[in-house]
């Protein structure tokens, strides 16, 4: 299926710990399946550059971004919740506000666990949030619909992407082991490469009679 001429870059702001890896793969898989390029501070390992400077640079350069604020529980090791994701969302909203007069304004998609319970950041009340209920597959339709609407991406049906993601996820651990990795050793860049290779070898095929949409 034809893709848009521009390969949109999507800044990804989410937890990167082992407990969130299935969500991260679902997000990256959907973005890549739609012909876009995920961007993250994890893609650069230059120790001489402050992480926050990398984030400034990426958010400024990306018109589109995905923010997951679902992990607000207290971290056992510190006794505090993690504020990195809300901080990066705040940086994005600052850039968006500063660039509000530009014709191609910034736009984002915000995930929470339950969109009806936003007591931890009350200033977000009234915004259009997406709740994924701790189910990785539930990020696929919102990302697809957002990019098709805001980025004018040619619309693969969400159900098609979801089915393809399930096939990929069922083979992920086998691919990792065949590559000689332990699952806990796999890095962000490795996951992107695995997804890219898998999509290249397993292209999305749309039935001729299938309608576009959710």
C-alpha cells in the first residue's frame, strides 16, 4: 500500500524498564507499520551529552509525539513515583505553545491507564486522553487513528495492524534467542531492528475487499 512521501518522526516518551517492554514493542510496531520513524533519547549513547539536552533536541525536531503517563505508582527503590514522563510531556507542551503560530503545529497522543482517573495531574483534565487499561494491544487503534487524522498517514485498518502485531509478538522471544541474546539483554535499538526486519519479511497485505478504518 502506498505511503505518504514524508516519513514522519514520532518522539516516544514512555517507561523503558522491563515491565513496560511489551507496551514499548506495541507502540514501536504500530508506528513502524504505519511507515513512520520512532525517535527516543535511547537511540543515542553519547555520554558527553546530557539526557535532557537530547530530549530537548528530539522534541523540538519532531512534530508528533506519543506520551505514556500510565506508570505513576511509587517506585519501591526510591519511595517516589517517576516524574520523567510528565516532565517530557511538559517540555513538549512548552514547545507546542511557543510554536503555536506555525502552520504545522505540534500534536501528541497521551496514554494513561484509566482516562477517567487523572487525579495525579489535574491540569490535564479536559484533554483528550487515551486509556489502555494495562493492555498493550489497546495502544494500536489510538495510534493508528491519531496518525491517520493528524499526520494524514494512509490508513491501514487498526484490526490489520493488531493481527500482524500478535503474530510478531508470538515470535519475538524466538527471534531474540536465535540471534544469540537473552531477553533481558535486548536494547531499544535491537527492538527497532527486529521490528523493521520482521515487517520487511512479513509485509502487511490488505484484502482487496477490506474497507479501511478501525
